[in-house]
């Protein structure tokens, strides 16, 4: 290929710089295509704040008087018997139950009545 010195002299450079876009895209990409801009960011923020508010409401449920709801179910005491076996005293309201816990099952051994003696009987 042979280059002639006057071959490029016929074209003038444009006086103002122009941006050339491909033929498939008639205009530059819009700023609205960003998923975190404008309306989408406000919607995402509202959803996150709603979820946090719902979680806080769920965690701090209170009775109509403003007092926290009392827990009625509790584990009063546990004792390990070895080999992943336990005795558990579970309380519900004013009642207590002795449970046997081993891998794969939980058995009600007996309901408990009254308080155990304060001193050791041995």
C-alpha cells in the first residue's frame, strides 16, 4: 500500500468534537438503567427499612399495658447422663415435667409436683 502525501489533506477535522455512537444505539445509555438510581434506590430503602421495623416489632412484642409478654415455657434444670443422654426439668406455667432426652427421641418420664427437699437426703 502506497501512501500519498496529499491523500489526507482533503478531509478537515471537525471544529467541535462529536461523539459517535454505534448505529444500534441511537442515543447514549440513560441514567435510569442503573438499578440503584432514583426511584429504585428509594424503593429498595423503603423495603429494607420496613423489614428492619418488622423485625424490631416482632422482637419487642408487648402486652397492651406495655409490659413484655411473660415466658411460660422454660428449662428449669438439665443433667447429663453421658453418651448424649440428658434428664431435663421443663416448666410450663406452674407445672414441671421430668423429660428424658436421647438422640432421636424425647420421653415424658413423670410430672413433678411440689418443690424438692432443700437438704440432701443421703
